């Protein structure tokens, strides 16, 4: 499956730009680096491993970047009495993003990275699935066609969070509220046809099933519908929230 590198380039440029002013790093005896593991993603996705790295670059300011691997949960789709999705599948997916944090010195008792923070953020997620559809034809022969699905979402927004520091070394990072402008893109494709079912009918059912499994997307229909065969794009308001645990050094 071909993965677009454009969102990755955007995040790389974003991180590079915001780290340039950090050339004059202020002197501080505290640990300036943190590595964290996203706990929330393990509840939302299958085989999820997302790690982040936070670096203090100015007093009460830091840059936080993340990268991860995750698989979208298997969906159930009622296609017809004679056609059904196979239980086995090949799945993959990745995520990448960054935020620039401003820890609120007027509110927090301690310096960064402890306490309340506000941050703009950008992130990109991609999920891919290859799965067979088995159907019985008029001669009672079982046939198979392959369905490939890809689901992308790009987020740009802001977040409110709080980070706990325990025993100077351990952190619990909580993104409490993160509204964003999110662009969703669904792409599905069959390598054959199923008698009695139009391709677009299959695509629509699969896309709606993906929406039902993804937090915040269920119920969003969008005005575009299926723009072309197997493709639908939606721009809507999204939300970011997560809890990560980590270690400072």
C-alpha cells in the first residue's frame, strides 16, 4: 500500500520551525527530556504502539512530537444473505504529529513540564485493511473478491492539558480537551464484482461501518457523499484526548 509522505513533511517542517528559536536554551538543573507511551490508543485501536518525545526548549515552553503504529478494529458489515466479509485480514497503519506547549506560569506552581498547558497541534493518521469478501453465486459456488480500504485523517487544532510529575522522573500527561478541524478521507476498492450488489453499495456500507467504529466520526455524513468510485471526503470538527505515561531524563 502506498503511503503519502506529504503530512509527514508538514509535521517535520512544523517541528523544525518551532525548534529553531531554542538555540539559546535557558540554564535549568531539571530534566529537559521526556519519553511517553500513549495508553489511550491501546483502548481505541488494535496493536497500537504510540510513543512521544517532549523537549523543554524555553522556560515554560516545550515541543512534543509523536509517532506510532496502530491497526483499525475489524468492522462488521451486513452486505447480503449471500456475501460476507472474511474474518481474516491484513491491517496496518501509522500516526505522526507534534504540538508546541505553553505551560501557564501564572497558574502553575512549578516550571515546565509540570502543570497546565495550552498548545497548537497537528497530526496525521492512516489506516489500511485488505480483506476478502466471500459470496455464493447462482450455482452455489463460493467465490472471493478482495476489498482494500484506506482511512486517513488530518487534524489541526489546539489543546488544553495537564502533566503530572511524580518523584522527579515519572510523568502522566493528560490531554483533556483538544478541538480541531479534521479532514477525513475514506477510500475503498474491490478487485472484482459481486452479483446482486453494486460496487458503490458495498463501498457505502463499508465506509459507514468504519465511521461507526471511529470515535467522533459516527453520525457524520458530509455533503460530498461518494465523490467518485469508493472515495468519500469529509471536513468536520474533531477532538483530541489522551493519557500518556513516561519517564524524564
